[in-house]
């Protein structure tokens, strides 16, 4: 008997054919990392407390994640990149969170972070706040992501739940993601109030780690809430730029900037030192329960800013479909 060859009839996802690179990261002892972050954040915030705690139940308010915690085989991935967005958007760059979960050797894992929607699915360009429990055997994916776009009615921010509009787990162009099993467990808690320096919470943490760990790459992923105050964000326009964007100034003129209000729930990925994979070393997107969300820069109310966050160091970084032609424009 000869088995019929079914492979040519099996639909295959060809969207993501890029290569995958993997590097090990330095994972510091959590207590040591607390001390490092405490002393660094003290230079930027007047009231700081960094400690090791049990991760709060992230299925609860204000998070509403599809998993309880940030623990279990933590890893990060940088998929695609800004060079696929600018100078000219490459609309064939479509990725799928379930595929990515296998590529980072964590099928069924939970993913959070910052990315862009797929235009093929949504018919537009928009900021994506991925929160996805990827599919596993006998369990479909749970997509709790948000996306924010420019409302054509009033040119303001329009934040929507992804699953209210779309059914897939696709994204486009680029994403920086933290992945884990979504288990409860010990994490780093960061409380920081009243900003006294120029650095955002994420930049302050990342640069502190860069200063302390030097050539060793330490990556953190997690979530933080701006509990009081306001923040500066951007949202990409629904339409890609008609002309190529060749400088940071041109990119900033194309982006739409807003000041949005707490409480805002941000998802972040940061790497102290790029181990030579052309990584975006920090990327943070956030949502709210009052219709605002987007790409985070910094709070705009240093005197009243209050942050509470939970983070864990990643063990590996995976670089998926790294652009062969690269540049440093538009990575803020
Ligand atoms: Zn972004």
C-alpha cells in the first residue's frame, strides 16, 4: 500500500518564512536585581520600593489577562522590525502568535508586549497591545489583546478589544514580546512615585541594568500600571505614509501624539544590551478601561506620577525574521 501524499493539499501558513536566531540571556538573582533597580530608580524617582513578591492574580482588575502570572520559562522575542514599517511599509509582513509560540519553543504560552496590527486582517494600521494565550492541544487561543487606532470621526484615540472585531491572532510588521507559561510565582515588584529625573520608568530600569551588567544582556518583560497622572503616547495613522519616512523628524510628524490619563496598564519588553541581534531594546504599549491607549514614551506629570509594576528576567531571546537592511530611525 502506498500512502497518498497529502502534504500538497495541506494549507500551510507561508506568511512568516523568516529565519530564527536564539541567544541566551543573563538571568540575575531576583534579590540582587531588586537592589540594582532600587538604586538606579532612586536617581529618577523620589519614592521607590523594589522587592520580590508573589505575582498578583493578573486575571483580576485592572489587568484582565488570560493567565494568572508572569512565570514559567520566561523568554522574549523581537519579531520583524521598524525597517518593515519605515521608510516604506512592507504589507506582506504578517505574523501569527500561535506560530510564534512554536518558534520560541513555548507552544501554548502566554504573550504580552508591543506591536502593530496586520493590515490584512484589520484593513488599517494601528497600535497593538498583545495579550494572547496561544493555542494548545484541545484548547483554542485566548486573544485578550487591545488595539488603538486614529478614529476617523474625530482624529482622536480609538481603543478597542481585538476580539470584539477580529478572530485571528495575527499581527504585522513588528512586535516585541515577552512569553511565559502564565503561571503564578515570584516576580519583581516596582513601586515608583514622583519622577525627579528625565527618564521614563522603562528607560530608567533598562539603563540601570545596562550600567550594572555591562556586556551581559539582561531582559525584562512584564506589566506596570500608571496609577496617577498622565502619559505621552503615540498612535500610528490608519494609512501608511504616502511618501517614504527617512528621518526621525519625518516619522514623528507622521505619528499622532496624545496625552492620556491614568489608570493605564502598560506591557513592556526591555533589554539592557543588544547581544548583536539588531533588537529594539525597549518597547512599551498600554491600554486603559476608559478608551485610551497606545505607544508609551513617558509620564507628563512627574510630580504626581505613580507606578506599580511586575517584571521577570527572561532566559532567552529569539530574533524572528530580522530585517536584512536595517537602520536606527523610529525606535523611540
Ligand atoms: Zn510601539
